[in-house]
C-alpha cells in the first residue's frame, strides 16, 4: 500500500466515524421489525392474551395449564428448531415424523425381551443402534437430495412413507404389534427416564424435563446459526447454493449434516416420549413434520430459505401448543383446532412477509 | 525487481489444451493460456466466447472435460472452488456470487470465516469481520453505511465492489476478475485498475476479463483473445498496440465510437465524471510505465 492510499483510507475512515449523514436514526420498533423472530414473539403475546381473556374462567392462567402448554410445546419445539435450521439452509424434511415413530419403535424392538419378539439387547447398545439408524435415515435423505438434485420435498415425501412403513411393518413382523410397552421394566431405564422422560413438580403442576431440552436445543442452535462459521454457511446455502459453493462453502457436506441433525432431533423426541410414557407406537409423530414446518414459518423462517431464526421457530411451537391447549380448556370442540392452526399459519406468513419487506426497505 | 524477474520465468497457473463440454455444447476447445506471478493476463472476447467458462474452470467450479491444469508447474485437479481458494486462487464471478438476504460482512467472509476460541467451540469472529469489511470497502472508496445492511439492498456497483474487495482480500496467489468494472462508477473502476497494479507489484498473478480495451491495455502484460471457444490470438503488450487490440475485439470499433461519443458529451455537458475517466485511465497507465 502506498502512502497516498493509506492517507485515503484514513480520510474515509475519519469521514465514516461521525454519524453518517446517509443514515437516519430509526425507532426501536423499526429496528425490532428487522429481527425475524419478532412475528413469533408478538404471536406468543397475542395468543396468550387472547386466551387469558377468553378462557380466564376456564383457568387458562394457571400453573396446570402453563405446564400442559409447555409439555406439549417441548417435543414439537425440539423438532421445529432442527427443521428451522434445515429450512434456513434451503431444504425441507417431510420425513421427521416418520423417523420419530421409527426411532421409538426401534428402541422398543431392540430392548424388548425375546419372549415378546424383541431382540433383548442391553439398553445402552439399543439406544446407540437406534440413534445410528436415525442418523442413517438423515444421511440417506441428505445424500439422495444432493446426488439427485431433486427437490428435498419430493425425496423426503418418499422418506415419510418409507420410514412410517418400516415403523409399522418391522414391529408387526417381529412382535405382532404396533404398540410396545414395558420400557420401565428394562434394566437401566430409570437413569434414561431421569434425564429425558421425568417431570418436575412445581407449584402443584408437573413440568416435563423435555422443556429443558427444548430450551437447550433452541439456545445451542441459535448460537451455531448466529455465531459460527457453520451458521454463516447455512444462511449462505439457503440464500444461493451455487454462489455459496463458488465462494468455498462445502455445500453438500453441510446439507447432509443438516438432514442428519433433523433426524437426530426426531430421535431425541422419540427417546423423550418412550422414556416419558414407557411405550412406543408406530403411529407416533404422524403429521408432526407439518406442524414443525408451521412452527418454523410462524417463527419467521422463509419458505424459500436463507432467512429466519431458530428461537422464532421454538416460539412458533409454543404458539401452536397454546392454541391447542387453549381450545381444550375453553371447551371448544377440538374439531375446530385445525381451522385455527391453518388460519394462524396463513396470518403468520402474511405478517412475516410484510415485516421482512418493510425491514428491507428501511 | 530482481526476485520477480526470476519468478516470471515460471508460470504460476497454466492450462494446456483445455476443453470443456456441456452435453453437446462445446464451450471451450483446446484452450491454452497461462499467467506468471506479478503479471496480468487479459482475457478478451465476444459475448459467449467462453471467457467465464474458462475462469470457472480455473477456479474449480467446473472440471475440465479434457486437457491439463497446472498450478506452480504441478498438475492439479480441483473438486470444488474451496480447494482452489485454499491454494490462494480467488475469483470475482460475473454474477458476483453474493447472497442478497445476507449482510455485507457475512457475504464478505462467506466460506472463509475467521474464527476465535478453542476448537470444539470456535466462534465466527464477528467484530473482526465487520472491521475488515468496513476497512476493505473504504479502500475501494466506498464508505458503507452499516456493515449489517443486506447485500440485496446495495446498489449494483456497491455490490460489485464488495465482491472485488473480497477477492482481493483472499486472493493470495492468483486473482481472477470476470468483468469487474462492468457496473462501476468512474472512480471505482479506477480503483479496480489500481488494485490490479498493486496485486501485480505483490507478485500475484492476475487474470482480468473485460470488454473494455481501454481498461485492459494499461494494466495488461498479456492478451489472450477467445473466439467461439478457441484461442484466436495471444499477444504480449509489445506485440500489439492499443489500436489493434481495440479493433481485434469483436465490437471494438463500436466501443471506440461510443467512448468518443462519451468524451464529446463530457465536453458539451461539462461532466466532470466523464472527464475524470480519461484522467484516471491515463494515471493508471502512467503508474505502469514507471
Ligand atoms: N452450464 C452450461 N450449459 C450449457 N452451455 C453453457 C453452460 N455454460 C456456458 N455455456 C455456453 O458456453 C458458451 C460460453 O459461455 P461463457 O459464459 O463462458 O461466455 P463469456 O465469454 O463469458 O460471455 P460474456 O462476455 O457474455 O460473459 C455460451 O455459448 C454458453 O451458452
Ligand atoms: Mg462471461
């Protein structure tokens, strides 16, 4: 660098140092509007206040209802966090619900006694194998999407049927059943339940330990997304895959890793449910892949990828379960639930879209 | 300049009889070219001649269908742009390879993020990234308002400047520029030409694609002309005067006419910016001669 260059740089820097005349101060509101999670935060507040008013007499504002809401939100929230990362990375995974059901059944088939048609493996080994199978499912999804260049929507739609089919067919062949119980009788299951399936009494209500896992998933995923190289790559590949590859992002490996992470989240939820209820069911997780996508979208994740927040997605799951629980305590016929959910989804998309456009115009 | 003199005998990057096919499309056929350290090879040619395809092959985006690729005299085969970048080959792509929804600093370091902290929890060094982005953009003469601004909201020239500043920052050995001055203002185009000369002085090999012979000639040491996927001319600066270069480039005569038009417009309208263009290019040419 020559002396004159350096002077030029100094000058420009000094010009830049005082407040730039081309930037105006914008209010707190406008600055918040630039955050992708703002829609979910508002939705949480609005939905809660709505039910707190409408269902006040039905004890919506109580420890018991709060616990029920959080307990319901936790498993969905864990999935939504992983699905949000994947969607920000530009892909969908419609197979998470099936992988969830498959993982739960895998755990139970592997540990069930031979008399019941199971493989009677030690618990630790069984969990490792079930985890390995889930990771393999995610790996297959990712590799197929990357090698075929087909939309992940189609590939994982196939996965949805394949893994649900396996979750039904394998246990039925081996044990003649599609529901397996008795997890609590397996040696060592107590320790697993303490960590994943227990609940903690607080103010007369039982809060599932999975709420902590939900928070842990959300916080660590948010840190990875916002503050690591890996997170920067996720935004990049979701925004423009070819451009990211051209500047040195290992696109294929990254995407495969994201699919593996969603499968891992599905396994984690399966483990939480198996240890919490002591049972597995071939049909568990049905439709939860769509609920996770809704939670992510309510949380501000862009369907086309490249933009969004995992904290928003975690809160999206909270909105979802508040609506569900609110309808239950209000005594409205549960049939109306789907109408609400659909309405919220459409509203959230419209709202987030408007907010994002405004934020970008600034 | 004695160290550069010995180095110039060696070719930093070279392709021999390189061909690239896309299905039945022959984009490149038996193309040979090279760049030496501290030299600028200009790639010239009509639209669709294969310039971008050639540099994408050099930067690891495409794999050659046939032919040899040598880096520092060794045969290499890049499976991805990441591998080329690791060797110090950085590229400004014609489409810029920018992510519109991402902030300037995230784009600047995408794929080459600086990290801090101990291994399992290495963080993206965000403060450093923002500082460097602001500094490098300032060097380009662009004073960015806010490094958090999404790249999609930048002006076309600003976006191009980010891509150039990024490649210059990461191009340790070879700098490849695909029409970097296409949407730049006079001042910024001048800065790019100055950058090319600076890179040259540091011993970096530069491959410069442009449709503007008046940008190419002052900085170039070597001119490779592509036509319909083949090399139709390869000249050193001594071998070819500017006028001939202009007329050899397809549409060159039109360009010259246009530049005369601009010049007379500058005089008529007393437009300082237009007049500065001539001045800047002249200045760059002056730098080069000393
Ligand atoms: N992926 C591809 N598939 C098929 N044909 C391609 C592909 N990429 C480039 N081509 C063809 O190869 C030829 C050369 O394209 P290229 O982009 O290299 O031209 P260029 O010299 O950079 O032109 P310009 O000056 O307009 O940028 C064009 O005819 C183009 O259609
Ligand atoms: Mg081109």
